[in-house]
C-alpha cells in the first residue's frame, strides 16, 4: 500500500521520467547505461505498487521489456544509444508519466503529512476519550496512512456518532438511544447550552453522515482526512466546554 513517504518517492519518479523523456530526444546527452540505471532503480518500486494499482502493471511490463532489451543490445558500456531506440523511449516515458499521474489523481489528495499523523495519534491518546474510541481513531489514522479513504471515513463517522451521543446525554441528561442525529442536533441547538463552534462541527458531521448513507458514496483521501481533522477539532472544543 502507498504511504505518504512513498507518495514523495512518486514525485521523484515523475521527475526522473520527465528527465528521461527530454534527454532521450537528444541522444548526445544520455547513454544506455544512464537509461538502465534509471529504469532498474525504479522498477522494483513500481512493480510493488502494481500489486495495488492494476493500471500500473502495463508500465512495469514495458519497463521490464526495455531493461531486457537495452541490457541485451547495449552490452558494451561505451556504445551510444541508437536514435530510434532513444526516440521510442522518449515517447514511452511520457506515456508512463501520464498513466502514473492519472492513476494517482483518482486516489484523491492528502492534507495530513505522515509526521502529523503520529502527532494526532499522540493527541488522541492523551485526550479524555474512552479506550474504544481511541482504538477506532487509531484505526482511522492507519487507513489514512495507507490511503484507504472510505474505510477511514466510515470509522471516523462511527467515532463522531459515539461522541455526539455522549455529549447529548451530558447536556440534556437524557438517553439518546432512540434518537437520530437530526433530532439530537435540534435539541442541542434549542437547549441554548451549546457553543456555536461546537454546533458548527456537529452540523458538518451530520452532513457527512448523510452523504455516507448513500450506497454508492466513496470518500476521497482529501475528504477522509478533512473529516478526521474536524473530529479532532470537535474533541478539542468539547475539552474546553
């Protein structure tokens, strides 16, 4: 699975393939050894990603073909690369870049850096929430770390519902067992005991929960991370209340 650190490696990969594309258009600036070094370095990384992102398998297949071709044809390190080989590789490297970018564009973007995830994990561990909720939040963070946005969002919404129901009981003294989010939110608003900042978080979470009830809903990485950030904000506000 792709971590945030691997996402940074993807950026370096795109940079190397872009350089390869440009240098292959001028055979005087690149040798078969240069090309082999680039392709052999990145092949294992892409081959691993292809286990999870099937569209990358065509990239890894072609890179392996080129590694074998260049290794066999240019066995002497002093040989210059032929013009037709360089031109073809220039076009293919651009094609590979397009496939990689398109594949990861579909995965959404990230808001939380990997280091920040551990800081958030530490905050939840120290916060005044029950152990089951802490475990759920840890599971949501693990899903975000491995770019699994929809499971992360679903776990986060379960946490949000648990927090909201406990908060409702604290404010009203009533058990919310037979109440839905809309009813809970309405009563909290009418109680005049809840700060506007907390109500803002609760309304946001209610909207996200409504979205999640649609059977075809899939959360993006950005949506799932924003959702978790909002839950952290709610926990912070409730700790001051």
